[in-house]
C-alpha cells in the first residue's frame, strides 16, 4: 500500500514537472518570422564589416540635428518609440538594436562588451552618413554611450545618460526588487543553462513590472515582445555570452575629462541603478545638467515619455543655439619689423604670414600712438 502511494506521489510530481517544462519550453524563433512581426516600414538591416546585420530605424526630420538612441539590457529599439514620436518633427532620430538584442541578435565576432557595442554603434551611424550627433543611452545603453564618448568624443554634440550604468557603484548603491531578482536568476550558472530552452514568462513579466512605478505601462504585448525577441535564433546563446563578459567601469577621472554637454536623466524610484548614481554622474561630468523624475522607475522614456522627450528637446535646442552663437573675434598674432627713419617717421614691414593690409594699418597706428607717448 505504501509502495503504491509512494509511486503515485512520484508520478504526480513527474506529471507536474512535465507540465511546467511544457509551459516553459520555448524553441528558437527564426529571425525572418520576428522581422515580419516586429520590424516596421522604417526598419533597415545594415550589414557591417564583421558580417553582423544591424537592425536600425532612421526616422524623423531628415534635415534635423541627429539623435542616436541605444537601449538597455534585454531590451530593443522599441523602447525608444515614444521619443521618436515626440521628437521626430524636429530631429533625425536613429535607433538601433545592439548585438545580442532585438532583430540584430547574435553577431559573428561574438563580442558583447559595451566597448564593442560602442564601436558597433559608430560603424552603423557612419554607414548612415552621420558624423556629428547627440547620443543617448539607457541602462546598459548608457554604458555604451559613455564608452562611445570616451573613445570618439569628436563625434558627439551631446551625451544623454538615462538611468545609466558605466561607473563603479558605492557599497550602498545596490539593485533591489523584482527586476533585480530576475537578473540575479538568469545570472546563476544552472538557471542560465536551463534558460537556454526554458523561458518562464514570469521572469520577463516580473522583471518588467519591477522597473516601472506606473504598472499600466506593462502590457501583455510588451511582455510577449521581450520574450520572443530574446528567443530569436542565436540570441539566448549570445545573451549567456554577454552575461559572462566582465564589466569594465569607466574611471571617475576619465568621466571628468568629457567636455561635451551632457544631460543626466533619472527616475527617483529606479530599483536597478539608484538615483544616487545619477547625482554622481552629474558631479563628475564637467558640463552636465541633471533631471530627476519623481515616482518614476528605470525607463523614463516610456514611463514619462512626453516629459522626458521635452527635456531632451530643450537640451538639444540649447546646444544648437550655443553652437550657432558667433564667436568673439580674435586678433591674429602679428609679426612685423618697425624701423625708425632718419626723419623720425616709422615704417612697419609685415612678415609674409601677416594678416591683410587693414590689420597691418591698425598695427601701424598702434605703434605710432605708442611712439608719440
């Protein structure tokens, strides 16, 4: 009797496990199927030197100043759609899926470091004919943007860091909540291996709900998109490789050397990267403005889309006005030989590289006045 009872319990457990596995089991989804579902009329697929194919959207005003947008970990360019809708009337807005993300997915070089992503971003914008632009990044994308600013500062008219990683945290600056627990789970070696085939919906849904204060932002369609793009063929292996890549933080003195205008944007209820990190970014960057949003989480560009987009608009407009302001005239250095003639008159003879005659005449008058004194 006990033996049959024991076998019955074991059978029930095995059935329950089988049901769970069946519910969580997800096979890879081919890229083409997801391109048809999550691509748009604006989608471009740009082949790079490495053989990687970058999913890019180049939208908005083609004659406007350029804004390039880099998303966070496990996200995609879709997270920037509210900003594109708000800012596209004035600016040319380029968003792109990073390697191991979105419709870009795995890359032949399999280098998923933020420095490699910065180089990837530069190659994409160069392919689009862009040389000067403002670069914005959220979370992991902020670290990409920060490393881009360090490597290619001459490209940037402005830097926007939205709840950004990229610098070392203080001991008290820890992640918390459901989102942090979801990231901790997928970083566990055994769980990471299991997630190659098992993709529980709760990991994505809890993770997304954990980064927003306003829960209405999280929809079934959003959760579906995150899951499906993260199980595109090759992406799960690429994600495991990315999570295994050591994180290299930008030293404080390097951040202090970045001279381009910067906008630091943070939700005061960010559970993944505490707002104190935003204050430290603002202290380190020599030419920065800090905006903190009350009762907002980790993704302000979706949670307070219009407010945050308008802050970006004001930042870019101020930068454009500053760049257009006429510079104060600077007198070129003059080299001249002054000779006192026998009759007391002065002769000024300019060097070959001296300025035009009117400048020489001004210099002559100055010398005469000094001689008279």
